[in-house]
């Protein structure tokens, strides 16, 4: 039983096709392939049910791009990755037979250089020297809800001073379907194990529906624990949660873990499926899953973290969602969007800061759960450049599917995770 801790909510001044849960179900999806459209029944390519099939859903009228839409600083036209850039870079499978991996984390100063894989089914396990520990660091499989494909154990973050205080934090949906962010402490002894009796509840949010749970956790450069929440689920934000500043759904929250204070720092999110801070600049990258037409990636400079409104559910990407004449005032434009002929559930990634592949320094990678595209771009001071398509270079045989997350290790090297139970790594070598 978790001890209840009252969270203090500090509000700022007034000043997607599908959610991830939807696309995890095997349904028909239409993909664009070369000469035309091919309807596929591949269970690894999925499309969500229409909004009319979901309780509480709405079906807004279709709206063309509005001339008043917020505009990104650069159109970010997509190109094939230059051959010289792709040369000597390949994607290597490094782990398999995991249980729906959604995250890969480490703690600073670990002498063993372990990675800790977050399995959606409720366990966190250490990987050391390529070997996966059969005994979990933490097992909460009996405490989570798994009735829906977006529920379960969804996020992990180690305290920046984990070596000193042994504190770590997890994000999961409990047996009632509510979102919980819970602090645990690990014992000092090795092998590393969590003391489950140390559980301390930092945040609980009731979820009106079972999808759009967000679920990631990241410590920001300011020392706060960032929690991205979905808009509550169903479809079309029926409760208008994302633009309601008294509601913690559809937001980016920051928890001060020592005081328990929770603050809304950003709004207008639909389902932020993976977000990350650039380890060098502190800039925040967010992939927000769209409704039925547009997927988007948002970037916020470290100096502008607070106050951004990403527009949902007034906007979907750069397009009016509810009304043809919707206002762009106060809305922050995504740095890029793509439509549902390309994919239907964006998977956010990481900025590469490793040493093994120096030509990738500063490049952000992202994907899509439905179609396993692999793309990247650079972003600096509001300008997007080098928007590249890596699919033919890294996955010419189209083996990738169900891409759930990206991650970096202690050296800044980049990994790609799939709910098929696989983990890949970007490595030097012949593509």
C-alpha cells in the first residue's frame, strides 16, 4: 500500500489518426508505397478505430490548413540522408526477448555502466556487459493496470544524485487506471534492488479513459522531474482538458521531488509519447501523437521551458482542429509535422551526443510506431535543418516495427526500442 502524499499544484498565470494505445491494436492501415497506396493487413502496421467507435469521442469537421496558423521557423523539407553522412553507420540488434520495452535508463556515476530497461508489463531490469539480470531491480507487475495497450509501467528516472540518495521514480497506471508517479529507494548493497516498502506517492491523476497516458519521466537541467500527461483519452479531447489550466491532463508538469510541489509548465499536448532534454543544450524535444491527420514534434529552448502552449485541441499540428477560423494567438508551432500517409503515431527520440559517430553530434532522431520510419533533424535557435530520412540506409529490408522509444547511454550512444521485445543500437560499420 502506498502512503498518500498531497501534491501541491501551482498554476501558471493565464498569460493522434491515433493515440499510441489505439495503434497497438492490429487493424488495417493504409501506407504509401512508391507507386500508390497499398492496403495492408500486417498486424505490425495498425490504425486506430474511428472516433465514432470510442466512448465520449467527437468528430470535428475537417479543416484545411489555416492561414492564421502558427508557422515554424523553417519548413524542414525532408530529404534522403546524404550518402556521405550515412556511410559507416548501421543499426545493430543488441538485445531481444524483452517484455514490451518502453525505456532504457542509467544513473550518473555507475561504476558498472549498467542500463535499466523499463518493461511495460511491470518490471525494471539491469543490463550489464550485455547480460540482462533475471531478477528485476523492481517488479510492480501486480500493481499496474494492463487492460489497455497504453497502460502499465511507462517511465523511470533516477535521481541526479542517485549514488548519494538512492532515489528513483516510476510512472505507471495503477489497478484503477489512474496515473501514479512514485518514488522508491534502492538498497545500498549490490546487486541493486529496490526496497518496495520505501514507496512514496508524489502524484496521482485520475484518468477518465484508458488511453493517452503519456508516461515518460525526465529530470530537467533545472533539477525538476518532468511528467508529460495525455489529454485523458477517448478522442478529440472531449473534456477540453489540454487547454484547461486547472486540469493536469494534456500538460507538461514539473515536480520538485524534495517538496512534492507540482507545477504546470506547458499545455496543449494530446499524448506526448517520449520527450527528452538535449544533454548539451538543455533544450526540450517532445513528440506529440496526433488525432487523425497530423503528427508533430515540438522543441523548446532551455531558456523558454515555461509557458509554451502547443495548441491541442484547438490545433492539430499546423491545422485548425475544431474551427476553421481558430486563432493562433499564444500557440507555439511544432518544428515539424507529417501526415497519416507517412505514419499514425509519432515516437519521440533523443539528440545524439556520443563519440562513436561524431558526424551525428547534435542530430535528433525520431520514428513512428505504425510505420517504423527513422528520421532526424538538427534544431538550433528556432531553425530546423538537415531533415533526413534514414529508412533505406538503416533498415533497407524493413525489419523494424513497433518502435516505442529511443534512449542514450552513459557515453551518449543512441538506442532504439521496439515493443516486439528488441533493442537496437546505432554503431559504426558498413550499413
